[in-house]
């Protein structure tokens, strides 16, 4: 099969290449999926799991990519809940070979059925951002109707999902970003917009929940915007500041079939709109994943036409 291979952590995305690779085999409770579309997270080559196994042993060369949509071709021993020929989408275990390949072996529990009226490109684009938004808002942030949410990077792949899900849940949503992102953020459902280049972030006042994707100075300042009893949720690593009389939670997204099903149902209903950036072929992947300009939205590699 063809796959994108990386061998040198220091080289980063510049070290990617398209190569012939061995097809995977299904282990116990696994399936093999013929990948139709794959997502790529911009910083995943900095994750230790891209380069080592769970015991810390080197596993290069590696195949990156954690998000996928495709069709089940093989069931491993003991696998239940899925069938050969079924359309699926979800996340791989980041310690295993990834999805920028024609086939991938993945634990069946990490996948959910992809309805026939949802395109593979859409399925791959909502798996990681949708789960991240869902878990940050509801599992860790315990969002309730009537609360206020400050969403950093609200025009991005994750931030746009957070904005839409929070708005659907009955929250008042304030989105942040650069000036050029104002209209996009408002179109995704934010009721207010803060231009991080020109507006004073502190003019927001205080909110019940901050969803931070930036960390650093923005994350530190956001801790002071969280009202008593509120929560700062971040995916940018350990929080550098904690809200007074509140909580700071950093988390790593995990695959969850029930939550994937909730996300894709909202896509089908029109309640959730995917934020897709550029769609490229596997042959174009190396160039596409080394962009010479800023690309908004989720980068998708379409493995099969």
C-alpha cells in the first residue's frame, strides 16, 4: 500500500515522504479499514506517541494521521460491533500506525458507523474536532444552558465546533481570533467577537467557561476572566494559571463511539457544520501538510477518489 512515512523527528513535516509500505494486519479486537479520507493535526509530529510505543521504545518509521473515515475490510479475532463493508469514522490510538495510508489497523471501539449520507471527507473532518469540543464542553467543563463561554480560536477546526455545540446547548458564546476571522466566527454562531490583535481581552468581563486552544499569555490572562466556580478548559498543555475559586483542566481527547455518534447525527441534522480547510490527495499530501501560507479549517487528505 501507499503511505506517508516520517523517519526524522527533528525534520518535522519536512521529513515526510510518500512510500510503499506493508499492509497492516488486524489484531485482537481490531479491524482493518480501507481509508477514504484522513485528517492531520498540525502539531502531532511533536507528540511522543508519534515516535515511540507505550513503553517508550522507538517505532520509526511512523505513519502519522489520527483521524479517518473509510470502510471496514477485515475483522480481527474477537471483534464485535462492526462488520466488513461498513462505513466508519473515528480516531486511531496515537501510539499505533496512523491514517495517512491506504489501510490502517485500528481498535474497533475507536470507531463509529458513518451514515451513508455523510461524505468520507466530512467524517474525517469532524472526528477529532468534534470529540475535542464535546469532551471539553460537557465532560470537563460541565456546560449548562444559560452559561457564558469564551472560545479562543473560534474560527479554527476545534474552536468552530466548540462554538456551535456551546450555542446549541443554550450558552452565550464569545469567540476570539484575528480581525480577519470576525465574520467566520459570527457565522459559526458566536454572539460576540473579540479581536485579539486590537481589542482588550479583559473587556469580556467574566465568563463561566473558557475553552483555550492557545495557552501561553492568552491562557494566563484567560484564568482571570473565569468567574468564581467557573472552569478554564485547555488543550494547549498544562494550564499556567488557575482561576481564583475555579478549576483549570487540561485534557487529551479520547475516542468514544457514543460521542462520535452524537457528533455525526448533528452533522446530518444540519446543527453542526464541519470546518474543512483544503482537501488534497495522498500524492499531494507532503506539499499540502507543509503549507507556505496559513490555511484555516481542517486539513484533509482524500486517500481514495
